[in-house]
């Protein structure tokens, strides 16, 4: 993949130039992945990712063909904060058991940002903690919020969402930031294995008496 070196930059040791010996038959599809950082001025609304150059030949061919395909243009949204959400113990995600959810809000700004975090959970959760909290995020600092929820049903449930508001940042920008959170979490049904074993042992003990 080739692009503007000042705009699209591979992350770390990632290389966008790969020599592979892949073989494709009729109808097959292959995907390649390259992690990049996009650096652009604030006034740019869309940034081209560059071009994808592929050298290939047919199985019975001798000469190699070079094909160059332009990649898409990506709209960029400048946001001074980012947010991530994780379960502190994914194995504890069972029905009617406490599930600890951690949110990490990170600042990418040189200015102090005032934020208000609020929770509006679906009916499938019970909530424990502060449903609304206002705090100040220092420049390039991070702020953690941990809440405890309890799922009332099993299955794939919506991830507990957090809504952010700030007098310095527009609501549309903060809504795009919240899209980085997971869409769902999987909650398992609690099976009373321990209770069943205890009942069997108790029954056997009474039978001997």
C-alpha cells in the first residue's frame, strides 16, 4: 500500500509492503490488513489512504502484472478525548451476579476538559454506582470509572453505555467517540451445580441413618 508519507504512517514495526506467495482459485477472496496512523490537518474533511499495488500472474502465466487500485477516502473527526470499555473479569458475566465494567477516558488535548458522564442502562441490567458524575480531565491524562451492573437475563446483551457531555466539545463529536465502546457483551446463565451436588450428598447421608 502506498500513500502520502506525511499523512498515512504505519504503526510501530508494521509494514504495508508484504511479499506473499498466495494462490487464489476462481471465486476465492483474500484480505490484507495494515494498521496505520492518519495524520491530517484539522480543516481536512476526508483523507485518501493511498493506493494498493498488487503484482500477480495467472497459474499458467509467465509474466507478472502490476495492478494499482486507489483506496477509499476516510472522513476524519477531530476529538480531544477517547474512551474504552472492558469487563474487569469477563468470566464473572453470569445472570444475577455482579459484573464490573471499567471505562477509561483519555485526553488528547493540551487544555483541561470538563466532562459529565451519565449512564442510561437497558431494562436487562440492574445498576450500582453513580449514574451521573462531573469531573475535569487534565491535559493528556486519563480518568477511570468503574460501575457494577447485574444482568437479569442471559445471552448477548447491549454493552452498558456511557454518555459524555462537555461544554468544550460538541455532542456529535462525543457520540462518535462513544462508538469505540463494544457493542455487546455475552452473559451466561448461572447453573446451580453446587446446590445439586449438596442435595445429593445430603440425601445419601440421610439414607445411611
